[in-house]
C-alpha cells in the first residue's frame, strides 16, 4: 500500500490543490520540475525545506491520480 501522509489539501491553501505537508508547494510544481528534467537533488536545493520523501509521495500521488483518470 502507498502511504501519502505528506499530501494535504485545503480550500484555503493554493485553491485546494494538493500540496506537500501543508506548505505552498504543490504536487503539480514537483511534477513539472521532474518533467522538465530536474533531479531530486536540484529540487531539494531550490526548495530546501522539502525532503526526499516529499518528492516521492508527490510523484506517487500524481501517478495514482493519473491512473484514476484512465479508469
């Protein structure tokens, strides 16, 4: 089972988009950075308050939601 305990959603933050640990960093931002070819190390330098697990869960969340759209 996939644990997604670092993914939060609140209508008051970022318009209800999925964020990482209640911060103003959206899953979409992480997915976009990875899609643009940035490594996890580069993302962690740009966002020093994130952790490797945040990136992993953000990508897992995006993959799960993409899969649900195909069903």
